[in-house]
């Protein structure tokens, strides 16, 4: 009886593990490889929003997130929908860099 229970539990766990990506949905934490918009396309969109230099790129929960600075040195964050290419967020922080 113990072997049957163990086999049943193992089969159930394997089924759930395989269903993980299907259960994640569009808003779940999906890999960038599943996005319709690749990193290069998203970067082009982010540059059109003012990103001049990129510090960090993240792909998470269906969104590309670019952190960097604009041409004036102001910190900038741009989020791009990984499936549609729509700009989700553009946010600037702080003051422009000052030369001495």
C-alpha cells in the first residue's frame, strides 16, 4: 500500500510541475523567452522614451524593465509590456548631473 501511495504522489507532483507554465498566465512570472517582444526591440522602445545609457535590464511578470539615465544624466526607469510592446511606465528620478 505504501508503494502505491508513493507512486500516486509522485505522479501528482510531476503533473503539477508540468502545468506550472500553463498556470502562470500572461501576468505570471514568465521567462523572457516567451515574450513576443525581445530585449533588442524593447530597448529600442525604451530609447524612444529617453533611455540613453542602461544600467540594468530585467524581464519579469510579462514586462521588460530598463533602468538607466537619460541624455541629461537623470535617472530613468522604463517598463515595456513583453507581449505588446506598449510602454507601461516611464519614471524619472532626481536632478540632472552637474558638471564641475
